[in-house]
C-alpha cells in the first residue's frame, strides 16, 4: 500500500504569518499561497477536505490555458473550494521568480521526485492524511476536471477502501480494472500488477474482449511472458479492427521487441561500423522469440537508428522511408496518427534532400493535414514543397498557415525565407 506523508515529503519553510490567499476572481479556485504543509494538512483535517495540487511550469501553454479558461469558471471554483484545499506548485525556475516561489524550490523538487512528474500540468489529489488518491497528467477541460474531483470525493470509489476489499477477496470483478489502473497511475505498481493479473486471468484469451479491455491489457502487458502478449499475438487483426488502427497490435508487440532485445543491441551498434554489425545474429534472436515479421521489422528499425547515430543521412532516409511505408499505419483518422505522420514528414524534410524521400514525406504530410487541418501541419507541407523546388505553391500554403496562426514567429520567419529564396531547413553535418 502506498502511503504518502506529505509533511515529510515537503518541508514547511514558510513564514508563521502566512494566510490562505484567494484568487482575484471570487468564484474561481482559491489556491493556497505561502502556507506550510503542516498547516495545509491540519486545515484539511479540521475542515474534512481533500487536497488538490496543480504542478505547473511557467512556460507551459496548457497550464496557462487552465488558469484562464478552467480554474476561473465558477462551477469549478465552487466545487473545488467546497471540497479541497487547493495548492499551486511551480516546478521550473526563472530569474524573475518572487521569494514566495523561490522558497518552494525544494518542495517542488521533492514532489517531482516522489511522483515522477515530467509532464505539465500534473494534477495530484490527496486525502486529508496526505495519501495520494489520483494522479492526472495533462490539461483538462471543465467537465473532466469536475468528474475527476467527483471520483475522488466519492467514498464508494476511494482507492484505499477498494484496495482493502480486493485484499479481503470481496471486490467485484467489474471494479478490478479501474482499481488496477488507479494503482498504476499513483505509483502503487506492486498492488496494480497484482490486481491486473487477477483481472486478466478472469478475462482469459478471447477475441470477444471489449475496446476497454484491450486498452487495459496494453497497459499491464510489459513483457512477452505476460498473458496479454499471447492475446495481442493471436488476435492482432481483430484487435486492430476494434481500435480502428490497422497496426495497433503489431506496434504494441514491437515495443516489447525493442524493450527486450533491441535496446541492448542499439547500445552495442552505436560505436560499431555498419560492416561489422552482425545483423543476421540479431535477426535470428528476434525470430526465435517473435517470428519473421518482427525480425525483418527489427532490422529495418535498427538500420535507421544506426544511420542516425553515424550521421549517414542518405542511408537514414532510405531506411526511414522503408520502415514507415512497410510498417506504418495506413489508417487515415485520428489526431495521434496525424501527429505521427507529421513528425515523420518533418524528419525527412530536415535530414534529407533526396527527391524520392521528399515525395514520400509530402504524401505523409498531406494525409496528416486531411486528418487534422492545423496550421503547424500546413507549415510542414509548405516546407516540403519548398525543398522540392515548388516555391510558388509552398508560399501559398505557408501564407495560409500564418493567417491561421498569426502569432507563430517560426512560420513567419520561414515564409520570409521562402520569399527571399533562402533555405528553411537547417544545415546538417
């Protein structure tokens, strides 16, 4: 069981005369300022409230958006103020930080270490004893933020109460999956995997599993020895159809290949010439555990990595394109797929001048724009056109991108370079 002693976690080094300051907007969330953790815990216990911590960074756009568009909403403010002691913790450092922030540097470092905070915002929910109940990474809109709080304050969903029921053997099967997911999210991994194994044993191996069950299995399958590996191997095509992604199961298994076999091999080949890398030995190792498909995929993947490490950009582009065309998803829906294609297209634009490779990148970029017509994706498309020598068309697309995102300085700078016939791509060694 994970018990978090906030008082030991974060030293209370604030002045005795500190007070609970309120936000300037009366109906918004009232975040605590300049108050020691001992007093926060004491106040939470006396008022029978939970604790909400917003871990943010000064440069974080989504954090600022939540301040402006979510925390300021009266429905959010009223709900959180009635039930939580709300705390803001700045996780980065700037030269302009006031003393009230500087005194929290050690506290912020302790939080980052204890809760493995590496994305912003990270939202922490604790009970009045300082025990972590819920951890959310990323910005949330009004509805999900209210829903998260409602789950925390609901006694029937209390993590520690449900964990006691599980350990006593009386927890319903239907509640095991969300309990295991919560355990993993708050860092209680031992309990999480114990619950997950029990639940996965109940599920068994069947193609009739729901999309939620598939997602659950993916979260708790960490090696080729886990039951989820057999499920993804046997029912790959069925899984792909259920999640509307034609390579989901294969990509999941390949991540295990990377973890179990390729990561150690990549460390070896970084300092080895291509002629001396024993590609066949690596291929045989993958074939033995995963089969021919994953072995061929692994070798192509490693050759991309090798070429990048040795700055052989011609070889890198050749194998990068080969890998994406052979193993990349052909699904044409979803923001994540658009992001992946845009990233791949921009990589080719940055490191390759080969027209054939750029043609592939242009096709990927075009697909990405159709899925998610955002200015940054238009920018990628325009720059690939420009590098291919289609200046007029490139300027049209870059102008459109700038009109949609007029504050984006990098797009404006690249448009100016296009107009002056200057390269918009970096010089690569």
